[in-house]
């Protein structure tokens, strides 16, 4: 089951903004939903931009604590690539996601380098 970011922001997290603190709370809520989905025997796919290692570690720990797996996929992309492929709405500078910076994962289970591979690859 996919947890779609736009649907989550419009529904489950519509009371939150886009500050760093609000994004951390969004991830916490998404992690809780993913735990319930996994506990029901389903696979939860949550494709959220999570810039801080500590937030990703907290999600991983919460899922592991409930005997669930956490599989981190790191899509490495330059800012220019994000804007060209995703459009300005998906990574708008005014919401702070780009300006806050991004801490690359130390050991993701899978890394996809958009500068090295094309969509067709």
C-alpha cells in the first residue's frame, strides 16, 4: 500500500505546515500509519522527502521496534534535476525543503543515482 505524500498532506497532515518541525511531525504520523499497515501483513511504501538522518533513524527504529522492516531508498539527484523532473510544485523552495539542506544516508539499502542512470535504465 502506497502512502502518497500529496494525499497525506491534504488529509492526515492538513493541520500542519511546511516548517522543519511540521515535516518531522508528518514523518512521525506516516511512520505510525506504516506500522499499522505492516502489522496487518501488508507492505507500506512511503516515498517522502526526509532530509534529516535523525528523522529517518527515528522512523527506522519505530518500525524495527514493532518487528517490521525499514528499507531506505536514496534517490540521489541534483537540485536542477529535481526541478526538471519533478516540477516546481514537488520541491518548491518556499516550503523550505530545498533550503534546509539534505543529509545523505550513510547506508541506504538501495541508492539510485539520477545523474548516472536515466529513467529508461
